[in-house]
C-alpha cells in the first residue's frame, strides 16, 4: 500500500497558486530572511541563528500540519531523516559561509549545486557551454579583490551548494511521498535536533534574549517555513529542471537583499560573475520547460 498520507486531500491556497509564483515568492523570502539572520551573528553566531530559525519553523509547521508519526511507513520515515539531515547541513554550512563572505557572492557560489542538477540531467553538448559559463562566473567571484574572499567561506558555500542540490532532489521525493507539509514539518524537527549542539555552543544563553528570539522568529518564517512550504508545493507539479530555471534569479535576489538589509555592495567584476552564473543556470534548464511534470504518487 502506498503512503497513507497521500490519500488526504491537498486543497488550499498553495495548491491553487501558480508554481512559478510559489518559487519566486520562496526566493524573495529566503534571501531577505538570510540577510536578517546575518544581523544575529554578532550575538549568537551562525549556528545559533540556524538553531532559532529551525526551531521556530518547526513549531509553525507542526502546528499547521499536525503530522502523525504512527501513520508513517518505513520509506517515509527514512525520507524524513534524510531530508532533516540535508536541511541541517545546508543551513549550517551556508550561514557559516555568510559570516565570511557577502550574501550575494555566497549564494552565487552556492548555486553551483542546483546548476549541477540542471546540467546533470542532460547529455547535450551545449551544456558544456553552460558549465563553462558557470565556472567562469564563480572564478571571477573567487578572484575578485573588492572583498578579499575568504577561502574557508568559499569552501563552505560550495558545500552548501552540494547540499542544496541534494535538497532539491530529496524535496521532490518528499513532495510525492507525503500529502501536505507533514513530511517537511517532521524533517524540520530532525534538522533542529541535528543543529542543536552547534547552535547551543555558539549561542549559549544569548539565544534566550528578547532580540534574538524575535529576530529568530522572523528568520524562521522568512527563511524556512514560508519558502520550504512554497518549494515543496511547487516541486509536486514541476520538474526539477524547470525549478532550476526559476531558481536562476536566486543570486540576483540575494545581492538585492544584501544591499538593502546589510549594505553590501558589489564590484563590476563580481556583478559580471553573478550574471554569468545566472545565464548558465537559465540556459542549462531551458529544455526542461518542454518536459511535463511527473504526477504525484497515487494512493
């Protein structure tokens, strides 16, 4: 018997919203949430910001979806554990990178993960061009002199990119295995447990300060609860390649959030590198627009 949760009706505002609008809304939400999180680093560190983000998002999603563990099959439980581990690793590595390099550049370097997903699904020679454009763009960023990019920060951003690619693939499977956001809610709880040791060490008692809690709640909503719910619903109806095309705007949105919230400007060379990565991502994913989405798993 297929997943029992898949039998439930999936009606609601997200189910009726256009998939592109969901993805674009998720992009804006997560990048402005990341910029807000960076303002917490001085007080509770990146690990503390991640922990608060995941805890508040978990509370909201559990209250919203009320998942029932007893109804889960073994495959669903394994997906929840895997998804939770990916979420924790992706957020921890990215936030620690964000402490060392600007937001727009961190997201552009991190974008190597989703770009690899888009290119990996094709065998066309033209994709070599997109790969070369992306490599050139990342190289231009890494060798820029305006910010003196930190090597560790670049490495952490690349690790976050690899986990971001895994997130896209696992998220698509979770969306087909669960109806609603129950799988996401449970995975967020797992991610909170994984991130707790690092978050507690870095944040300590300052995690309980009113400012930390208030901003942590905002970050949890903007960076996790809202965008992950939007993306989960969108990935039920579109292929990961189409998702990759829409996500091509992520670096540009990150640069805008970094400028408006953190006052982080970019040099012409860095803007040029970012444009190369965006063009490579969009070009590599264009063919996916012609491929229909796979239907959700039947009950």
